[in-house]
């Protein structure tokens, strides 16, 4: 097998990797209301699907911190995409085979979540290791492709539902599996550089003894929770909480959210060298908290949808910004650092939507009331940024 020479192919494969993760994280939530109606699964149980997805990714993050350097980035990247494709196919097939549709959905979620977890750990350090300067800009541009992938999943899936009917979701799920299958083959040929010299990267134990690293973990948890609490429930929130149709809900909810989140990441990639990242993230966290309150409390659906979009813009810098801050303060963190930060992010990705689901269930399946509780996460993120400056100064 002949390897491609240019690192442009490496970056392109990483972009497609984040598009794959967008498929894994965003396709099933578009079907939550359908699962609720067709299979009789309660909203609280459907919320557990989000927990299963990101809980599995969390376990993968934990294990991969020790294993990826030994196995190698290339083998892990190819394996990740094969798992992602297999899980999407299982999502389409298993509910019609197993007697319990909820159990079938959980099995499929576990399989594609293994792929998603590996992708989350692998892609950022692979791009960080690509020769060149302006790493913060490159990181933000990379993460913007998760957003563009989300927009593509939402728009193309919504168009397919409109043309073929929601009953064709099984075929559409299999069609999306083609993307990770292609990228598995692509990753087998691209050049991949080492993030740190052999034996020079920090171990997990060394990282866990660092106070500043724990602050970054806290920030990462809140970044994941702030993003996913809205994006995972945006479609259902628009349908049930605001009373719009599924088509309008999918486009005006998660699609608008992802579009503004991607725009925020592209913007940051252009201005990363001219702004103070800590202050910029602090302003975005304040805007995020305000957006959650506005989305839940404003009396007009149009204004609530605009608030959903502003929430997407506000969270855009949080995840890649935390990676960039950690890479600057812990330059020898290596794969273990990215894996453990991804672990923190996935804890947040599970915690945020689950809090919304639990609060909504306790308040009579009222999503608008449940959304209010998610404002807690950007507020804690602000506290983490203050702690980051305090620990740095000491």
C-alpha cells in the first residue's frame, strides 16, 4: 500500500473524521420524537440513549489514554471509522430484529459511540502534530468541520425525510455509514506525524498531579455540557417546546445551532492570534448562559429559536479553545492529555443532555423548563477560567 505524501491529505481525513463524529452524534437525535411515538419510549428513556452514547465515548477516552500510543494512530483511526459505520447500520437494522427496540437502540449507540470516542481522542492530536505554525487557528478550523457535518446531516436527512418519508430512516442511516467507510480507507494512506518524541510525552499520572490540568478538565466538562445540552435537544425542543413542525424544528433548531457554532469556530481561526483566548471564552460563556435563559423564557418561538442559534455561536470556541489552552500550558501533554481532556468533554456531553432530560421529566416532560437548568454549565465554566488564571499566576 502506497502512502500519500502531502499532509494536506492528513488534514482532509481529519476533517472527514469530524464529519463522521457529527453523523454519529446528530443523526439519532433527529429521530427522538419518532422513537417516542413509534416505539412508545419515554423522553426520560430516550435521554438515556444520549447517556449511553457519551458514556461509552467516556470509557473509550479512559482506555485509549494508555493504548493509542502502543497501537498506533493509523490503526486506531481506521478502526474508529469501521465502528462508526457498523453502529449506523445496526441502528437501522437491530430495532426490527430484537424484541426490545430500546435495547436495540442502546446496542447500536454503544457500537458507533466506540468509533466516535476514538475519533475524538485521535483527530485533534493528529492535527496538532502536523508540521506548521498557528496551531490554535488550525484547531478551530478543524472543529468547525464538526459543525458543517452537523449542518449536512440535518439538512440532507431532513430533505430525505421530506421526499421519502420518516419511514425511510433505516435506509438513510445506512447511507450515512458510507462516509466513515470511505474515511477508513483514506486514513490507511495519509501521512501521520508524532505529537511528541517517543518517551517524552507526559504520562496520565503526571498529568493528574498537575493542578492546571484539573482546571482544564473542569472547563472541558462544562464545554461539552454547554454544547450538547442544547444541540442534542434542539430538534425536540423546537417541536414540543415551541410547537413547530419536525421539518422546521430540525432546520431552525439543531441546524441553526450548528451553523452559528461553525461560524464562531471559523471566526476564531481568523482572529486567534489577535485576541486573549481566556477573556474571549469568558465572554462566550456569559453569552451562553444568557442564551439558555432566553431560549426557555422568551414568550415568542422565533426569539427562542434565535437564542438557540446564539447558544451555538457562544459554545463554538469552548472545546477547541480548551485544547489550545492546554496545549500551550502543557506542551508535552501528548496523547494522554488529549485523551483525558476528551474524557472530561464526554462527561459533560453526557451530563448536560441528561440533566435537561431529568429536569424535564420531573417537571412533566416540559423541555422549556428543563433547558433552564443547563445554564449552570457555562456559569461554572466562567469560574474555571478564573481558576485557570489564578493557578497560572501562582
